[in-house]
C-alpha cells in the first residue's frame, strides 16, 4: 500500500472516530426545538421546527396532510416520539393526525366523531383525550388509542367540550362552552377510574385556563369578565381578579392564559381587538396583582399563549387563522425579541443524543 493512500485512510478513519464520538441529533433538529403547527392559509397544518437556542431560527417545515381548514390543538409524547394534531378538514369533519417526530412521517390520519378540539395526552403516550368540539352538542369527550387512532372510551359530563389539559400532577382537566349552566364549572376526570368531579360555579361560561404544577390552583378566563378567576382546587374557593382601565365595551371571552413555568406570573391575552398582554404577579395565587401590560407589535389582538419549558420565552399567537406572526417575548424581561410564523398550536421538544428527552405543552402549565 502506498504511503499517501495509508495517510488518507488514517485521516478518514480518524474522521469517522471523531464523528462517532460526537453527540448525535435527529436530522435537521436542535437540542431544544419548537414545533409549531402553522395556521396561516398558505401552509395551514404543516409543522415548522425552530431552533430555540439559535434565536428561533427556522430549521425545516414538515408537510403533513392536505385539506386542513382549522387547526384545533397539538400534543406530543416523549415516550413514543409521536406528535398529534387535532383539526377540522375543509368539509368540517373533526380529524387527528399522528406525526412520527423521528422521521417526519404520518403514522395515521383519522376522523374522530363527532368532532375534535384542543386535546391532551396521557404521560405514558398511549391515550389521547379529545374533546368533541365547542360548537357541538355531544355530552362527552373521546378517549383515543394513540397508537392507532381508535376511540376506546367516552367520558360523559357536559356538552360543547373544548380545552382538555393534563398538567404535570394530573388529573385530566376539562372545560366546556355549555350554555345550560354546566359550562360554569371546571371538570376533573380521574385517568384511572374516569370518575368526574367539578369545581365551581364560576361567574360565567369558562374559557381557556391554566393549572399549576401541583394541581392546587387553576386560573380561568370567564365570559363577560375583564380579568380572570382563580380557583383553589383543594378547597373550592374562587376569587376574581379584575383588570383596571380595561378597553371599553363588553369583555366577551378573553382567551390565552398561562402560568410562567416558575409560577411567579400569569400572562393573559385580551380580546380579538385589544393588542395587550396582561401580566399578573402570582406569588400569592389567591391574591393576584396586575404588574405590567405589554403591547403587541401587530397592533391587533391575540388568541393564545404558552411558554418554553425553562421559562425563557413566552409565545403569543395572533387571532385565529390570522397571517400575523406569533410574537416571542423574553419571559424574564418582558421584552419582545422576535416573530415567527403564525401558530397557536406549538410546543417544545428537546433531544439528547438523538432521542427525545422531554416535551413541552401547548398550554401554559406551571412547572415549579
């Protein structure tokens, strides 16, 4: 063998050795990736992946399934490596698709009757909890086999079910838009027995909500309230925190709301036309103090918000199906730092040596 060839072979072997010893990552992902389901008309339902630690640089956009008219929610499992998106298709049918995060392939895409809305997932990744849509009349939510998409159970309690949440300490939480009085309660569903209990009544029909890490407190948006109501889930006590100097007119239903992961603050977005984010001091959960009001770059209202896992960033999404971008705030300094594509259905997925280590949540759940 010629010396020159030997030198080239040794160099190549050395390169292989260095590469083999380097930390691996899944193709085109970052250690901390933000998976955002797009809601603007041109690419609705596709998933854009951003590198959180590189200034939310766009890594890739994953094409998923066709004919998506309205994205309704997202959830993911670190155990199975699957991401699930609830949506309505162009004919109004409620659907859920399953995306394999490791290879960007669609595992299944199934209709879930009679409708879908913002869903949650069991910590073991094997069951999905899918509400039957805020505009529907079914008095239950569906429990869906996450592996195949089959409905395996119905849990009955109230109609017009909307946001389903599974916070860190459980159980399953559920609110509804029911206008028969049952929508004034927050429901708790035991994931083992499926027994249903409830907290309330609140002052009106409930909207989006946020639960802390120990499931001791829930903060709820409530129809016709400029502010929020906070419930002590152990005692049933409910207190009202009002927004002073709020915009004129009826409150309607304020929408996005979430705890910062360290649970020192709750962020709350306003109406569709009010371009503000209200920040509450929550060091005393039953005595919130409004501490700051942020203004959005768009000059328009917003519809949802959530945070990354560590609490570095707050993501404030525009009005539903708007082409306005999702604005990113430094969650510690409360300053606007960037804008990404329009998405309210987004969560963090972290990788260590090419394997998913943890996933975030579309909801602003507490993590302390």
